[in-house]
C-alpha cells in the first residue's frame, strides 16, 4: 500500500523514556511490507504480571486464542507483534504459527512459552509466513533496548498515519510510578472490548487480580466508546504489563484507596490512546464527540451515542460541514432505545438547535456552521426521559476512507 498522508488530526508522539523492567525493539522481517519495520518484540523482567482484554469477534485470530489461553497464569516475559498479516482465518497453519513463534521467543528469553504473548495485525485470510519471524527474532532480540518504545510504536502500524503513545506519572501510596503505552489502529475500529492493538506497561507492583479489573473498567470507559467505521476487528487486544520495579507497597484489591491516583491515571491514558486511534481514522478530517443525557439508563444512553457515532449519514454530513441536525434525530430514532420526539433536544457546538421536539425560536445557524468548519465537533443530545448519560467518540466519513479500503491489499 502506498504511503498515506498524515491525518490532519494527528498528535505528536510524546517522549517515551525507559521504564524499569521493559525492553522494546523493532525489525523489518519482510512479512508483508518492504523496507519498513513490521516485527516488534518486548522483554519483561521475571515476575512481570499481565492483564488483557480481547475482541468479542466470533472469528478471532490465532494470536487472540493464544493470549486468552496464556492469560490465566498472569505472568509475562515477552511480547511478539507482527504487522501486515493478521493470522486470522488461517486454520491449522495459524495455530502452528503461534506455537512456533511463542517457542522461538521463549527460547531467547528463557521462559515457558505460555509467558510469551502474541499479536498480529493486517490482512485477514492469508497464511502467516511465520518462518520469517523465526528467522528475524534472534537478531531483533539482540537489539532490544529500554529506549525502544518509539520504534515499537512505529513497527505495529498498518494503515496508521502516525504512531500513537501516551505516558502518565502517578503514585501508589507515596511511591512514584509510571504508566506508558503504545497503540495502533485506523480502520476496522469498533472495538467492543479495547482497541486494535494496544500495549501498556507500568513499573508498579500489582498482582493480576488487581490489574485485570482496572484494565477491564478502563477499557469500558474509553476504547469501548470509540468507533471509526462500526467494524469490530478479529485481532483487537489490549495488554497491560506490570514489572513491579517501582517497589510500591503490596496492593491486594482494586478498591484499595492507595490505588485511586493510579486508576485515574490509567483511565486517562487509555482514553488518550483511544482518541488517538479515532484521530487517525481512515480518511478522517474531524473528531466527533457525542454526549447523551436524559436517557432511561446509562446503558441506554451509551447505545444511543454509539448509534449516532456509527451513522454514515451523520458522519458524511459532518465531513461536508453540513449542520444537518435532522440526521442526528434519525440516528437517535433508529437506535432501538427509549426516545420521545417531544422531549428530544439536539445541540451542536454548544448551541441548542432543537428543544423538546421542535426548533428553538429564533435559532441562528451561523455559530453552528462556524463550528462545523473546525476539526473537533461536539454533539449534545438530551432525551428528556431520565438520568442516564453516555459519551461516544467517532470521526467523519470521507472519500479517503473508500480510497484506502478499496486498495487495502494492493
């Protein structure tokens, strides 16, 4: 695929300093791409714990199956990620590829294969040339570095136009800790669990029984509220690794008050990474936030917000800078959730256009039109039925999306 122009919504990658207990690296293995990195590896110190959240697709890739089977042990020593070939719908060959590459990494690191986590992203249905990975891994392992994060962020990209990363400094009790993560994603984004591929590490000492609920709750409030095109990938996963090198006091429950700052920082980092993915939506020129209030329940509000976020008519209107609020009404109505046209209110850019089922008297579209010309679009919906609230983030739908996906395999 030809090099794509960088998204106009891109953000500069932050500095990614060394994080105690983690070494990253990237290499060009020639899996699908020519002349660019497409294989990433990380090594974690012994005792590193892990949590994970995976796609709910009923047709998951072989690496997802591998990670789900490995996760109950709660320990991780290595991560291997390839880009360009998703190793999905590849039958026995896909299974054999995971077995071989996990064993390859385990020999290099000196650990059980079940402590190696695998991820793949790219084309579905093509056999993964895993021997290319086997050949490249020893050389890649020899180059792993505590400062290899940025190379890894670039190495997992497919149709992404910019690398995605976030960092948080926080505390557990009185102990300083850091959380650092990278992600990839641009299309086939309606995570329904997490996001395309996202790998986060912290130097905190936390058991899997604490990590897992923190990650699950955080993804529900971030990645699960984003969409680019309503399509859930077969390969989505988020993995969170805790190396324990910060030396904080033991924590046995996610509800421990000492974890409050850490949990807040993790949620913030997850949301930042999720929004970076939406900002890099294929062909996107605008980031859209949909805020729903007054719903029958929070769950209902969330479903309404996602119905609007996924509407092709809403997304194309925003791409055309058209303040066509009737399309928002349409999307609310099709959501299947409780709604009443006579209590419904719609706002764009902080301006209420309709209140209680009718256009606001004296409504002036001028400020709304000006808002539509910007890069970040705010939509507010009040259903007037209850106290439920929900938020979703999406992007516009442009000709660029068609151009990218019409030539994805070429």
